[in-house]
């Protein structure tokens, strides 16, 4: 049975490239290609599979509504998927526990954990703020695959 270390290994092989699926309000599935990484949830320390998303993306609305999330990663004939509940940490989700500085650092950490590199992190931070980017953190409640 695969585990979170297998997920981390698979994601590292192709800069975190994966397919994320959420449930739309009409019950249909929406799937998109994203980059993901594995990291600790900054407030609890629990392991999560995370991605950065533009704040206006449909998947963000689905997660806000309570949609479960599945992240599928395929490398050749091998694959692994993670399914679970997700939480959003973004500019509209700040509290006493997560402030704007914490969010800025979290978005960088998710980006790097997904294999991202940037020559100018000040510019990266500006783009994240302008696009109201959020971190989506998926709890690895169920991990399946052929590793």
C-alpha cells in the first residue's frame, strides 16, 4: 500500500505535476493539471499535499463549499492518488493564527515543495498578492496506487 513518502517521491519526479479533481455544485467532477508538493500544515504540523491556486479558480469555490479533493500522479505505468478533505489558506482566510506574512511564506513553501524555482521572490510575492493566490492543503485520508 503506498504512503505519503511515495506521494512525495512521485511528485518530485516531474516538478510536482499532478491532476487535481474536485466536485462541482452539480455533482460533476472538475479535473485540472497543477503542481503539488508535500509539506507540513503550518498551524498544526500535520502532513498535507498542497498546491497554490489563483483565488478565483473554480476549484477554490468547490473546496470552500466542502468538496473533497483527489490528487492523482502518474509516472509511466505507475500511479498514486491522494484523497481527502482540503482547507484553504489565502488572503480571505487570515486569522490570528495566519497573518499576511505567514501566508506569503506559505505560498513560497508550497511553490518550492512542488519543484518551483524563481529568480525574483519579491516579484513572485507581488504576483501572488495581485492574483489573490491561495494555498490548498489536502489531508491524505486515502492513498492508493501502483508504485
